C-alpha cells in the first residue's frame, strides 16, 4: 500500500495522477465549453500520458456575473463559498459509456483493482477575482470515439453543456509519450469532500 492512495497498490496508484516520469504528448485542443454574455468556461490543451490525460479548464467572468455576496471568482468556485458546495460541475463520459464527475460521492479509490474503472480528479489550479484555471486528470486513456466533457455552473448562470473531444486522436498521441525513468509512487493526504449540490432530476450530473 502507498500513503497517497491507501486503497491502491503501487502499480494501481500510477493511474491516480499524471506520472512525473513522463513527458506528455499534446493534442492541440482549444474549445469554448459554455458561455453567457458575462461568463465563460474554456478547455485548453490535452496532455496525453501512458496512463491517462490531463486538461485545463479556465473560467472567466465579468464582475456583473458574480453573486451579490462575493467579489472573488476563485473563492466562489473552489472554497465552498457560503455553503454552495461544488459550484463548477465537471463530468466526463467515454465512448463506451463509462462516466465520472467531480460531484461529492465519486470515489477515485473505487478504481483500485479495476484497470478499466475511471479515475477523475482535480489537480492544481490558480485564480483571482475574475479568472480561474484548474487542471483535471482522467485515467485510463479514453477509447476511440467521442470523449464528452460536461460542464455546468449555476452560480454564474452557465448552462449545462456537452462538448465532444476526439478519443482516437488522443490514443494516437499516446504513442509519442516519452518515459524518462521508472515510475515511483508519491505520498500525501487527500482534502475533505465538499457538500453535494441541489440538482434538477433531468441534469446529466444527477444521473448515477
């Protein structure tokens, strides 16, 4: 067992984050996922590793888009401002029907022992009053076919949208990954989960 992912052995833990021993290949993607007159979510640059992919979502807004009780987009999205929980909802759906999201209750530890189970985790990020960028990690590599990225942000008025990426192009790029040296596990602790948001029954995120 390893300290960072207590339910996974050393080899399984390779899937729970971008491997530091690899130089990723890049799929040049830049997509506008959702927007209003005052806010937008974009996806930039898919990095492909042997065990999965990383991508960055950027949220930008005008001051008018922020709720009356906050002036900081970073606090609104990632610090559970005023008990709102998961403000920016992000989900993925593979061509074979496997799905995952950042809603509370999705347990990445559940993938331990199952190489086909999805790992979908939030990585590092940065932000300030009107801009936030956040990295995301998905493992394993998606199959050929559409990779759907679903986003929704009710507090900014951003509607629920589905954007398709090319799974075949992502798999082809994996052939160009450079492995620098043997992988070793990392160690650390995981943060607590935020509360679940209140969703309408017809939302993609409300489905199990």
